[in-house]
C-alpha cells in the first residue's frame, strides 16, 4: 500500500527532529557538573572534615584533574595532620622523589596502628608502633603530580591522628 505524497513526513520534519535532538544533547551536556567543580567541592569537604575518604572513582577524578591542571598542587599541603576521621591527602609535585613519612603520635594509647596509603597506581598497608616512623615512596603517576591518601586506624578500627609529610 502506497501512502499519498501529502501524508509522508518531508525532509523539513527530519531536519527539525535532528536539530531538536542535538539541542537537547547540548543542553544536557551544559547542565552536567564540570569535573573541576567536583574536585573543588571534594577538596573543601575534605578540608572541613565533612566526608569519609575518597572512593577510587573520586581519587581518579582528583588525580586526572591534577594532571590536567598542575597548578592545583599549590592548594594541597605537603605536610599535614590526619583529620578527626583518620585520613590525610598530600600531593607530591610532578617529578618529585619525596617519600611519604608518617610519624604516629606517641601519646596514642594503642600498641599498633594500621596504615593504608594509596595512590591511583599503588596501595601499601603497614603497621607501626607508637612514635615509630613509617616511610613509603609511591610510584610516580606519569609526568603528573601524585595524589597520596593515608588512612590510619588502631586495632579496633578507630581512626587515629598522625603527622604526615613528604620528605
């Protein structure tokens, strides 16, 4: 059965449909949160201590932002104390060879502390006694600055404080 010419959609209708789809896709893309804005939000939440440690996806997001925007390194400390939730983040500049050094607080009443340090490329777990320093030289993330996360807990999984630095 052939439809009469006047009942078939013409080329103008197809142009309108395609333009509508492209416009919808453009506005949906424009309403998405930019990665850099998400990184700034994460950084602020971490500085205020209002969040748990980053998920692997968020860690990769921040690492990618550091690769694309190396000037972000200035916003991250090279020396820090873990916050009340027991974690800290440091950024080693691109090409840096500093090791992560953790000095546990001698006043902590725990026999052993569990340390977990990770980057996008590697993870290291260790234990330390009171006041005992622990060092780890994580691998470089290509030619980019390296984001390093450190989580410290005692045997009861309670978060603990420590002085963390890059040396």
